[in-house]
């Protein structure tokens, strides 16, 4: 399957969503949706733009998105779980966006038979476009991306989600170990998409997302996989192919890293 045209469409679509978001930047109110999660009118405007364009361009494809019009549920238009389904996060890093911190992104990914075959992460305020498609590699603009080939060392950056409690609201042991017993440089950007893009770009050795949802995983996974990395859950099991049947917003924890780093980080995450 040649995805070059699909990827170019997703890139331009994400840029358009970014322009909509920037029109709201610095002048938004923090609203709440289910489970008191943050949302803004910009999230909904961005998703409305993306969904309308995808439905026009790819009428046979499904769409899964973080928002719906009322905020009481996700968008889940998935007629064929084994077909092509776009998975979108209109603003990844909404709390940063509301606060005026420029770490937020548009994430557009494509699953085919449950596997991430295309992903775009657009770092809006920096105008950085990370893009990948199966067989086409991963790119930042015209620059090809590769994950770090080495295991983490004293100067390595490790991206860690800012929400580190598990589903039982417990703090795992490994973040404490990494902060207190290693010289790794732990960074929390507040956006899983950009954190994982840093892995694909070879900036960070690994990224751990504990409380992300499917839209936090698909586009970043496509980037990391095409850049030569691995994406598994925190116990080492494969996240993809993902079973889309009846998905309603459950957590999708994942570890994204180069192969050498993945082996090291998994020893800690799998042990809790």
C-alpha cells in the first residue's frame, strides 16, 4: 500500500488544525468533560476541522477522536475494526495550551487492520512536523529520523508522562528509581505525542506514557516504528494490532524506545 498521498494529506490537515488552534492560543477558557479532563473550544474546533476533511477525502474510512461535539463521549465511527481507521488527538497537551505553555501538538494517525501505518505529530508553536508512513520512513520536514541505537547512559533523556499513577492510583517504583538512583535526565513535557516524537528523532532514548488513550499512541507509534524503534505496553506485550471493537476511551499505556533502550527500560517498567 502506497501511503505517500495519504501522508501528505494528513500533514496539510494537521497544519490547518494548527492554524485554528493558534487563533485561540492565549484566549481560551479551561472547560471540563468526562472524568474532569481538560478541554477547550479550540480542541473541538480542531477536531471538527480534521473530521470533516477526513470524511470528505476518505469516506470509507473510520474515525476515532478524543472529542465529540458535547464532550460527553469520544468520537467512534468505526464500521470496520479491521479496516482503515483514523485516530486523532486535536490538541495533545490541552493543559499546556490553556496555561500558555507551548508544548502541545496535533496528532493524526492511521490504523490499518489495527496496526499504525501512518502518523503525523505537529508541534504547533514550533512549527515542527514529524511524519511517518509504513515503508516511507520517519521524517522531521526533510530530515530522516532514527531512534538512538545505544542503551541509556548518564546523559540520556528519558521522557516520562506527567501523570505517573497507575489505574489503581498507585505510584510505580520505577519513576522513583529513575529520579533517585540513575543519572538519566528525566523530562516531562505534558504531551505524549511530542515526547514520543523525541524518541523517533533520536533526542530521547525512551518515552513512557502511563495514562494515555488510543489517540495518544497511534500517531507516535507510527513515528517510532518507522524510525526503527519498538512500542509495547509496560510489561513488554505488543500494543498493536489494536482491537478496536467497542473501544470507548480505555487507557493504552506504552513504552516507546530504541531496541537497546527498550530492553533496559522494560526491566523496570515490567517490574512495576
